[in-house]
C-alpha cells in the first residue's frame, strides 16, 4: 500500500511531466532543406526531426502527424503544392520563399502561420484551417482559390492581381479588410 505522502509526490511528479511537453506537438517536424525550388511531395526536399517518414503529410511514411517549416533563406525559391496534404501546422518564415498552391486541398489541423515570404493560392483549396497572416503576403491569383469547410483567415485579404479571386464556402470566414484593388477581382 502506498502512503498518502508518497502518493502526493508521485502525482506531483506526474503533473510536472505532463506540463513539460506540448499537448499537441506533431510527431515529426519537417523543414524545407535548401533555398531551391521544388514540389512539396518529394521526400528529398525535406529534413525531418526525428529522422522518420518522408515529405510532410500526416500518415506518410508511417508518421501520424507532421509540422512543416519553410524558413531557409538565400536565393528566391518556390515550393509548389499541387496535391492533397494534411499537416498539424505550417510555418512560412523565409523572405525568400513562395508557396505556390496550384491544386489539391491543404489542411493544417493546427494552423498556417505566415510571418514572412508569400503563400500564393493559385487554384487549390485550403480547408478547415486557421490562417494567421502576421507578415509576408498571402496572394490570390486569377485561378480562384477556395477557402472552405470552416477555414478562418486572420488578416487582410489582398486581391491586387488582375482578375484575382477567392471563394469562401462551407463556413469559411475572414477577419480583416478585403482590398480589391486589382482589375476584375472577385470575392
């Protein structure tokens, strides 16, 4: 039988152990490997910590969840996203990087955080994701990107390219200002 004093110490230690780790950390953090252009879904474009799985897509390579980080600086480069991808979180923090989302549905079960660089929605869909724009540029092109299924855009919607368009559907929303300065833009 455990004494009440020993039980309190064990519970206190267990409480400390639980608070020491993040509650929703991904199993693997994948970082874009170099300031060179390439497609998202190529394993060689990413460095994983710990060294497991492949390109960041939850379930890929036997890894349950991924965080994706694009922070490499150097020459300007483009990460092309043209397939369905789900991650825990995406952080874009390189002034030299552009994500060009041309097709497929992207879901971040945590959030997309854009602090630098550019995310260009050129025809794909962002679904069920919180998008935090705290710097950098979130660009919409004439290919009519879609925010869908409860996507929440936090920041200003800037539709400055000619014929830029975005469609908000199935409960998607934004907080901020909509700037429709390009010719023939549509929201």
